[in-house]
């Protein structure tokens, strides 16, 4: 519970937490070290690590490289049962509760559970809800499940509450990598009002103003990913942090 409690404490102290997703397939060795250092200096609270396929990247060496450069939590965001490493601090134990594909509701988890236990990595039970975003995202395609329509916040809220009642510690509203549109504010609000566990929102968040609106509507954790694969956007990380950490004074 160490990392989960750390996230709860961060949300309590700062208003919301800010995590950046690192995909080993998409960040070269020459970029990852300066990027991680820049993120820590800019107020990021931790990193999610993973990808839908992980074809060329080596998860263990990737995490090992990052651990040398940062003390921030490294949390695996797995795209498959192969994405488990004893070097990580925690892993999101994801169940795609928005879909009806049994393999991603419970099937893969049976195989992964013993691997996670042997790796001695903290599992954080997470209800994963895919939301319509304007395109067919990798997460939707790989999970073989339909996303919740963006104009149906009541379905998302009921699904999230079911996840909480099943014992999940986090609810993740995911528009997906490369999403044209972020999760609608109305949906974030409906889910946060229905649930008592922290709500993560990710996908399609390309500016600090959008991130702030998600927090104002009840998001506890904001995740950004491929937007920062473009080095030209790195200077915005501090602005994202300031927008998300609304309880902290803004640095002049």
C-alpha cells in the first residue's frame, strides 16, 4: 500500500496528482534521461511506464535507467502480462470494466497475479474505463471492447461505482493514446460525484487548461503521455503541474 498511500497523500496535499506516461517503444535512450530530470524539476509526481505492444523497448532496462535518475514513483501501466518488472514500485492491476471481454475483465489477471507476487511489486486494483474519443485508439482495438459513448456520463458513473463496489482502489477514465478528444468534463464530474475512490483521467489532454478543468470536475490524478514525446512541448510540463496542483501557491 506504500505507493497507493503516497498517491492519496499527494492528492490531499496538492489537490490532485500529475503522472506522465513513459512508453519504452517511443522514448529513445538519448531522450529519456533529460526528460525524466526535466519532469521531476517541473513538479511531476510520478511516472506510469508501459505501452500497448512494447515491441522494441526492454522494460527492465528502461526502468533501471530511470531509477538512477529519479526518486519519483515508477508505476507499471501494463499493456500485457509480459509488462511486469521487480524494479518497479507498483503496478496498476487493470480490469477493463467498460468492456465485456472476459480476458480483460479477469482472464489475463489469473496469469499475471502470481507473476506480480513473485516480483514483489505493489498491485493497485484499477477499474479501467475506455471512453469514446473520436478515433479507434490502441487500447480499444487491443482490448476488443467498445468504449463508453462520450455523451453517456450516467453509464460511466454506474460502471465506475460497480468497480468501486468490487473493491477497486482507483477508477481510470481513458480516452486513449492519440485521442482526438479528452474525456468530457461532464463525465468526469458524474463519475467523481458517484464514487469515493480517486479518479484518474488520461488521453487527449494537450494543454494545462484542459487538465485544470478535469481537476475542477473531480479528477484526482491527471495523466499525459504522447504529447510530451515531442521535445518542443517539454517547457509546458511546469504549466501542467501548476494547473493540476491547485492547492499549491503558483510560483512567480
